[in-house]
């Protein structure tokens, strides 16, 4: 009996030691639009391709980069590749977690703790009956308790990793190879934004504009996460040209 006999079971390991539903969730991530993040010495940038299937869709109503904890004394941000509705559940959970922490301790929840609580939720969905894994990988950006800018990736299995720079989704291998060539340890936030846009452009299908990408940044200066407006993104694109 091969692995296919276990493909519909979430909580049963195959003979080769795999949980196949988690692998299928990672396939959903790999089919999603490219997202990437870069941790600079004074902040973090996350960016994503949000090109839509139809030009009739109102792009202003589509948001992939979300702020977490903006009403809880600080700011972290996250972006995804994969299944959009699953992402909304994780954003809502992260915001609730950040708000609960702030109400108890009167200080922003450090990004490392926010990542751990989100990863724990995703892991629960890999060993519970009647559910399936989340079909998304996340990139989460923010400041740690000591004010250090951090970038994390969280996968459907609940595993999480800290990165200097990384990419997820479609074309992630080429994007990561590009980042490996461009990344520098002393990179500043402004340079990181330019590098993020150049990396997105490398594998972009069609023309990249301020309307079909999203960029979010968190600065060490004020500790706030903000999503750049189309006008601000256009300024960066003009500079790159």
C-alpha cells in the first residue's frame, strides 16, 4: 500500500513518515502569488504581487498585506501566499492575540511571541480531527522586545523560521536566488524597499504597477507598521526606473 492510501487522512502518517495533507497545503502555497520580505538594520519590508485575474475587480478592495496590533500600542505586519480566506482567519487571530497582550501588559506584543502564537494555531490544525491544515504560508514582520527588526516565515505545518530575506509562493526559488545576490547585512530600510521591488519585478507577469503590488514596512524609529499607498509605491517605482 503506497502513500496514496493516506492522502485523505490528516492525522495518520504514511509509511514514509509524511502527513500528505500538509504537503498538499504547501502545494497550494507554491501556486499562490509571490510574496517576499527583507529585514534591514532599521526596519523590515514585506511585499507581494496582487495581480488579479480580471481587470474588472476593484483592487482597492483586495488587501494581502495586513497590519496587526496597530491599536495595541505597536505594529507588526503580515502577508501570505496561498488561500486567501484561510489568511483572514489567521489575521483575525493575530490581532486578537496582540490586543489581549496589550490589555494585560500595556505594551506591544513582540513579534517573536506573535509568531509563536500564530504558529501554534496552525500546528493545532495538523493533528485535529474534522479540520484541514491552513493553505497559506505567512511572512510576519515587526520588532522584537529589544527593538530589533525581525522577519519570520510560518508554514502550514506550524513550523516557523527567522530570515534575513526570503520569498514564498510562485517563483519563490528564483526570488530567493535574487535576494541572495542582493542582500547585505548593513542594508537600510530604503534600500530594502528598492531591493524588494526589483525582486518582485524579476518574475512578474506583465507590467508591474503601483496597483498590482502591495508593500508594507515597519520602521525601528517609531515601531509602527504601515502599508504604503499606491502613490508612495509609484514614487519608489519611478526611482527604480
